C-alpha cells in the first residue's frame, strides 16, 4: 500500500480533501483549525506542518462532516494533527475505519493543548485511549520586557548585544536562494560541534525544513516571517527563524535559533544570545507581545539559555492515542 491509497479511503468516507501545499488557501485553512486555542502551541501552525512534519509524510487537509484538520499520511500509518471536531461520535467512527485501513491498533492525534483535552474529557472518558505528554514546558517570553533588556537580570545579554550587534561585528542578512548555502553551512557546523549533546541527529530533516521556510517567504512576507543568517567577519555563524502566529497577531514563534559560539569554529562567545536579541528586537518592531520558544528541554545548556530570557508562561501539549 502506498500513501496514494489514502485518497481512495477519503473518497469512500465522503471527505473533501487536498494535499496541503504552500498556498495562501492552505495557510488560511490549516490556521483556522486552531482558531479556538487560547494560546499558540509551538507546533500548531501551517509553517510547522508544511516543513518539519512534512518530512516523510504527505500532509492532507481534510474536511468531513465531523471534523476538519490535517492528516499526515505515510506508507503504513497516519497521524491526525490537532483536529477541530464538531461531532465526536462520528469522528470516532472515522478513526476506527482509518485504523482498519492501515491495519494498526491505534491512531495518534498529535499535539493537542490542555484546553483541547479539557473540552474532550467527557468524550474521551467513554472510550479506550491513552494520553502522552508531548511538551511539558513550552516557554513563553514577554517581548516588551526582553527587547528593552533593562535590569541586572539582563546584564549578560546587554553585553552580548553591545559587543556583537552594536559594534557591527555581527550583522544579519535575509536568507534567499543565493545565500541558502550559508545557512546550511551553519547547520552543518552546529551539528558537528554543538549538536552532539542531543540524542537524535536531525540534520537532513532540519535541512528539509530550512529549504521549506525559504518557500514560505513569498506567502508571508517580512512582517510575518524572519529568516536570517548572521555573519561574523564574513563567515556565516547563526540562523534565526521566527514567525508570527497566524491567528493571534500579537504572538510569535521562535522556530529555530542556532549560533556558532566557539571561536575555534569561526564563531564567537555570545553569538546565540545576540541572534536571540535580534529576534526580540524584530518581534518588538512587528508589535508582538509574546514569543513561544518551544520546549525548555532537559539539556542544561539549552535550559539555562532559555531561562536567561525570563519566561513568563509555560505551556503544555499532548498526544492522544485512540
């Protein structure tokens, strides 16, 4: 069975569907699935679905009488991504038939919020299911506070800004086709020198994601998407990816920041800090009030770095298996 077989299944289910692509229509429809969420969860965006999650899957925007959402279809399984459900009983029937189609024991509903679970508590209580914590601490920063960098708690960040940005030593350029290679070079060096502490190597998936974000620029423009490379003495040393939340215009997502902080790798101490500061300054220019920086994580260096920006909120997300 190939992923093409899912189309026959969806036709038999009388669903309207299309393969989600980088178009204004798809961005609008995918964003609308999350319209009732009180806070933007890191993964809940067309940007994430059409880049990182697309690797190895076909994202299919699906509408049925009981739900609308994104079906991530692979050869032997499928994931339903954070659906908007209007009739839970009918939705369960759809999931049951989808399990039969793939010959699997359960289907994952990926990345739902605590609010989603609360609303579905009664529905879920009557069926066999399990819930896994997906992200226990998505950090949210207050943009005005951090962008001003006032107070003793931000002294180190002010020093990084003065030493690298205000001095002109570190400068930033929009990523375009002609300098995408510079970004990929940063990714390569970062994985070889600073990414070794992570359990999973994601280089190819991250490369795929960066290339996808380049295509998003035509849809989003430079007031909703920041995709820059940082240069130190002409050498590319950092990557910054940030986008505005598609539904809450005063929220943004720091999707990825990577900096080469070691001088022996042609970087400099504080490059990551300075690149983060660049994101906050841009977010302030966009009129954002909050930035979600994703999971705080267990790795001490990453945790301490994110905590330096004084998070004001922590969000959780979950996977539900039915």
